[in-house]
C-alpha cells in the first residue's frame, strides 16, 4: 500500500508517494490530484513500483497539470521509468531539490527548465 503526501514549495506542487504500489494503488491514490494546473513534481524516491502503469499515470498528470517532472533517486527505479517511456513524457530528476532548482533557474532566464512550455503552465 502506498501513502501520498502533498506540499507546495516555491510555487510548485510536490507529490510524495511512499511505500509499495501496484498500478491500481497509484491510480487510486493520485486520481484526485489531477485537479491542479501548474508545475508538479511527482516524487517517487520512496516508492517501490510494482507494475508498468506508471507511464499512463504520468501521462495523465502531464495532460492535466502542464509542467510535470518525476524524481527517483534509485538506479533501479530510474531504469523502470526509462523502460516505461517516462523520459519521453517529462524530465526525470534524482531529487526534488534538483527539480525545484531547474524550475527556479528557468524562471530566472537560465535554460528551459522542465520543458519548453513551462511559462504557459504557470
């Protein structure tokens, strides 16, 4: 079973998902969180993924929220995200801090941040 915790940091919503989750658990836990527009960090650093459906979930968040990135610090999790096609949908960072730093730098005019449509999502 997974636990979802949401916080707002520097104008971005950070969704922390922790525990062990099947595709159904993730979908159920995050279904109510799609009612948000703006930068969203999906932090999977403390999550054990059990199933390939994370790509569908991230695609739904990207569609509804605009600017979305995913964080995962373990190499095994990053491999699963890579194989699921997540890097084709959004940027993957190793930590929430790295994701927020990229957001801040883009807002200050240094780089594209998470994607080229970041300003339109704010």
